[in-house]
């Protein structure tokens, strides 16, 4: 009966309303069910509703923080898994900073181009195999992306970020509110919900110095952390 009622409600709801209700449900009662390791939920990055969510995901928290972190930088920076390019557009006001972006989804890159970011600054690619030369960028960053990679993919992502970055690489992601390594789980999409120490051990394999800062982003099961990595 509950399943039939849920189906009726979904049929009656506009897609975006249903999506927002689902997100609210996960914040109130997250579906902390184990997910099959080795599988990423990639199809979501070609979902038009997900693209709309990415337009506001970091408002008032992570996006304020990346602007502060990058405010005194200059040179070239790469937004890894840049989505629709919202953060690139926010950083356009930083004097002397040229921000490029890459994402696995041509749909999202198309939206970034549509908002006015030069196509020459953007690439469709896999973050675990970046098509840039070693040391091509002074800085790199990612926001709410790295946790969705498999454990093998996380190592390759970090190694690639270290390879293409000369100065510093900044990464924000959820860490477990419990402080435990809860592992690979499934809410709306699969992700790692682990302790800051778990993440530091991964970053230290590629970077000489790693500093952890609190983010104001949070949900019921996770708190945001920034990992500031330098060679």
C-alpha cells in the first residue's frame, strides 16, 4: 500500500518538486544502505534536474568559502568536476586569476558554456585521467565531488590533481558526523562517508602538506571539511 501511495504522489508531483522532496527526505531520514563498491552513479550527471540542483548546492556555504580561499591567489586554476560552471563564474571577479574547468558530463559542460564561460577554458574528461600537462595549473579545487568516486578512483583523482597543480589543491567534501569511517553508502547517490583522518591519509600519498578546515556545509549524517593540500 505504501509503495502504491508513493507512486501516486510521484505521478502527481512536478519532477522538480519530487526531486526536492526526495532531497528533504534524505536529510531527515538518510537511506544509509550499503552500496556496491566499484560502482559510481554516473548517469545522474546527465540528468537535467540534477543540473538545476547544482546551480544552488553551495549557496551560503561552500561557495562563499572557495571565494575566500581563492581571493588572494593568482595565475591559472582548474575546477575539477566543475558541473555547470557556477563556481567558475563566481571566481571571475578575482583579479589575476584565470579559472578553467572540466567535467565528465558534456551536458553540464554545455551549460557552463551557456553561462558565458569560454569553451576554450572547458574540457569534457574523466577526473582520474586529466588531459593536462604536468604543472599546467597553479591551483586546483573540487567541491562535493571526490567523495562520489570509488576508493580506487579517489587515489587516481588525487594523484592527477597533484600532478597538474604546482602550488595548492583545495577539496571540500562531506565527512562522517559520527567521526567513524562509515564507508561507501547510498543516499541519493553513492558516496564515501568517512572521517577526516581517512581522507588525510589519501591526500598525504600525493601531497607533502595537508591542512583540514571546517566548512559550514552539513547535513544529518555528514559535516563538510576542506582539505588544503600543498606540495
